[in-house]
């Protein structure tokens, strides 16, 4: 039995999907994970969260409040 050492938990299938996405984008797995987290973070928190603020000059959509 071969043991696989990873610094994160993932099934073999998840790891294979991550490798495929990383290869497609020409990045390593770590950079791919960081890129995906970054995209999801800004989707969920377009104005930032806590100490994490949008980059200077970033276009931030105005939030429309319903009455």
C-alpha cells in the first residue's frame, strides 16, 4: 500500500480534479486553490470583510437596497 502525503484533506477523485484544473490553467495545485478561494471570496464579499479591503481603484458595485 502506497501512502500519499498531502497538507490538505481530499479524496483521490478531488485531488485528480484539482490536478486537472491546475494543469489546464498552467498553475500548481497550491496556486489553483488560492485562485479559487480568491474568486469565491470576492464573489461572497464584494466590498471586503473585516481587515480585507478591496484593492485601491477596484470597481465595487453599489448595493441597491429595497424598501
